[in-house]
């Protein structure tokens, strides 16, 4: 799996990491405090049911607590979904997060990749429905998409989910970056309309705690939820994860501040990259997909800056890179480094 994910700061000498899409505002202070306090509980087992965490996230999302299931990051939940459903055929639009392919492959069955086109800004259209036939058991789809950051409209999602429901297809909807997008774009308020929908989110990126490992899914189908839960290990959430999650769930103002900050910095970074002659794909998340004919990855790595080389994504070619939106100072440092690369040739 070498090179599949960003964030490999352990085998590179890195001063700035633009390869992972973490909240530029950092970890909220209340969450740091909760993690420190959780040390006192390390001499006991964590709550196997995660009751307090479940209540806190239920209030945050305004969904019934019984619709929630938690995991050691979203990746564990993707794996549990596949093993719980055991689809004979899984459809994955590409380019997309490698974790879908990894999970689907672990359970066997056929994987069908559907190529999205750059001229459509990597948005799915109604022609995609022809691939979703009755022999399909599972669809992985993200909103916004990764690595391009484009959002699907609510109207399109409704059509997609209805089409899949009529054909007995379960849909894993990855919303791990939805909170970085301005406006309430989540589909959590329509969960009860679609018993084939499994919505997955995580605290990882939005609260800048990838090292804690905490994700959750929302599903109104109790029978399906039980099948997925049966694929998870006992005590898969540490006392640290549960304490951090409870604190995160109370950070409503932090989420609003983040979305506004990211929108401003994304525009600043995009304009700067375009000014440097780099092609930028317009998205609404906390990262940008760009294209350059230069070895942008290699040149920046020599300067201690890591970006995500997307040449190994299905559906993308050499020259595509994903760059996280960070603080103004960090974004300025990146743009300055790119200018230096251009002068050096």
C-alpha cells in the first residue's frame, strides 16, 4: 500500500505537509483537554457501548442514537460495511479514495470502476445509473468527492438513492469532508427516507485528530446496522477516542468558523496556484486537485514540502496533485516555494 495515502512524514524529511486534508485551525482546545483528562481512565476498559459518545453525536446530528455505529476511523467502518453486506458486485466511481477499493477487495466479489470525467468536473450524471443494475450489491460514493472536492446536488443524490433502492443496492455515502463545505449539505436529515443508505463520517479531518482514530456511520435500517455491527471488534473505541468524540460533538461554533476560514483560504490558494500557471479543478472542500506538467511533487519534496501525488489514483494520470488548504502563512510558504521551483527550472 506504499504511496496509496498521503501523510508519509515518517519516511520523508518534512517541514510542511500539504498531502493530508486536516483542519488548518488545528485541534479545538476543549478536545485537547478531554484527551489529557482521559489519561486518568486508562486503567479501565472503555465503555463497550460508547453510550455517552452516542448521545453526544445524536444531539450533534439530530438523529436517533440507535441509528449510530462507531468505528476506529471511517476505514474500519468501510470494511465492516462490505463484510456485513457481502455484495457480489460493488461499483466504485473513480477517481476516489483508495479505502473503498481496499475494503471491497477484502471481501471478494466483483469490483466495477466507473470513470468520471474532468470535463464534467468529476460529477456523476444520470448516465451513471445504467451501471447500477440489479446484480449490483453495493455502491461507494463520496460527497464531496476525494481528491477533486466537487459536491453532488441534493436532487441528484435523491435520484441516485431512489434508483439504487428500487434495485436492492446499498449505498455507502462518504461525507468525511462535508463539514468543510459552507452551508448544510449533509444528507443526515433524510436518512429515514432511504433504508439502503449508509452515511459515513469521521472526526479525523474536521477536528484534526487523525491519530485518535474515530469515525461513525448513520443508518436507519436496523437489520442492516446489526449486520455491520457484527463485523466490528469489541472495545474498538479507546477511552481517548470516546472522550475526544464527546468534546468534538459540542464544537458547533468551531465548525462554522472552519467552513468560512477554509472557503477564504481555498480561494486565496487557488488564485495563487493559477497565477503560477497551474491548472486548478474547482472544488468546495479543504483541498484542491491540480495539474502540472512539472514534477511538482519531487521539486517541493526537496524543499521539505509534501503534497499528494495523485498519479496512482484510478482515473487520473501523472501530473495530477492534491494540495490541502492550510493556514494563510503556510499557503503563502507553499506558493513562494512553487515560484522558486519555476525559477530554478
